[in-house]
C-alpha cells in the first residue's frame, strides 16, 4: 500500500486531453461557429460521443441518451484506457437490455462545455491557449444546438427516443420543444421545466466553493502542475452536491453515526459518512474539470423552457413526442412536484410515473429495473 507521500498528485484538471487514450470516443466537429443565446459565438465546436448498435438503413432506430452534470459519453461499457470508470448507465444499454443494441442505435454525446472530449474550458481556443476563464456562458439551448449538428452529421433526421435525467433531462426537454419534429418519443427523469430558486441556491454555494479556492485563478489554472488545480473547491462542491443527490433516510440507515474503521471522530478522525463524501470528492477531482463544473452548473441555472416562448405552459404545448415523465419519490433536489408539472402540461404525456427508491435524486441512475420498464413502455 502506498503511503500518503507516495500517492501521486492529481493533475490540475481531470479533463480528457489530446494525447490521452481516446477509448471508444468518436468526434464531431461543427463547420463554422455556434451562435450563443447569451450573445457572441463559440468557434471550433467539437463534441465527443459514443455509439452502440447499428444505424438502420432508414435511420429510424436512433436513440439519444443525455448525461447528467458529471457524466460523459461513456454511458455503457467497461472501464479501460480513456474511460476511468464503467458506463454510468451500463445496465440499461446493450444486447438484450432495455435499450437493446441489437435493435437500437444508441448515441451518447459529451455535453458542450464538458471536459471529456467536447469543447469546454479545458479545450484550446483558436489562439492555442486553454479557454479557461474566457470560456463563454452557455445555455441548454446552445448545447442542444450543438447536438442537433451531431445528429445532422450522423444523418439522423428524427430520434426514435430522447432520454435524459437531471441535467440530461433538461436537454431532452429542450430537444422536444426546439425540435418537436425530430423527437419521436421522450423520457424525462428527475428533471424540471425550469431551475427553481432552491436549486439555484444550492448551485450558488457550489460555485462559490470553487471560485473561492485560491488555485481557481479566475478559471485559468489548466496548465498548472500536478496538485495545483482548484481541487479543494471542486471537492467541496462535490461533497455538498452529493448530499443533495441522496436522501436522509438512506444516509442514516447506511452510515448512521458510525466512525470510519479505527478512526476516532473526537480525536481528528472521521465518521463513515464523512469518509464517503471524501471518497466521492477525490474521485471527481481525478476525472473532472472545475471549469466545466462551473460552466455546466451555470447552464443548469439558466434552464427555463418557457424563456422567450410565452411561458412554461406555452412552451410545453409544443412537445409532439409521446412522453413519459418520472420522478424519484425520495428526491429532495428535484421534487416530484416539478415532474408533476411537466406531466400535466405536456399534451402527449399521461400520468406521472414514480420511481421508488431510498437513494434520492440518484435513484434515476441506480434503479435500473424501474427505468428499464419506463423505456419499455415507450419503445417496447
């Protein structure tokens, strides 16, 4: 076992960089700049994506899978070079699974502004320097516009199904409203029509944690040496976020007040729940970028499907896809009332579906049998 002094320091950013193993990534490069909703444009847009299955000759079997805040394009498959962890929805995608790759052509892009191969703050700008703090403000609509370009490049005029949870659900909803003719079916999980004041408040604390780290340097830290990135701020943001992703009953039953191994909380040691949060913070520092965390969190805060469209109800009336909306009964970050609003206002949706789980918001990632059943309702 390595001693603390022998543990290698993490890089300043956990972003994927040129020269790293590509893994199963493919890339789409947009021709020409992307106009941005907040003004200006983003040149040299590139999206990393992964695919499973084969596209049918009539291109009718394409499914778009959209990841949450710290996800990426590796929705299915084993860990390996270029992919530090196994697919975040591995039990849902594959031969014989709910998204059966013998039937469906599944596409999962890394979101614009992300850090696992798509253009984001860790990418190089046209001047050759990292974007860093110069990276422009993005909205969900900008991200979907980039994904529409990917669909065009793949020759996909219409998705048979668009599915996403949390931040991915925001983009899935934006797809159905911006491109109703291109969205055949829609599965919305643990998401909302607009970010609420409470969600923005939780996000604000996380943004302050990152920006208050002296090693944030206004976002221009990407070329710092190992151990010199804003790891403390990003780790603190992750700890806070992870508490909101789970439920109090789960944490109480799983950890209670038990100390971590032989540690003594009254003498500088930790409780098990503290060790759990430390573990998730360290994992994220190794595989994510603080600048992307800020960019994507701001985009989530900007989410409002009714902006410029006459309000929420008018915007949701545009949805033409057959729609299922589901929430998690123990979700304290995206409560069921938000999904109930979606189910009530989308004309092609019926009753709200409820995923039973003690795991809080993360239930949409964990309760795969229940999510698989929802997929089956739409495309079975």
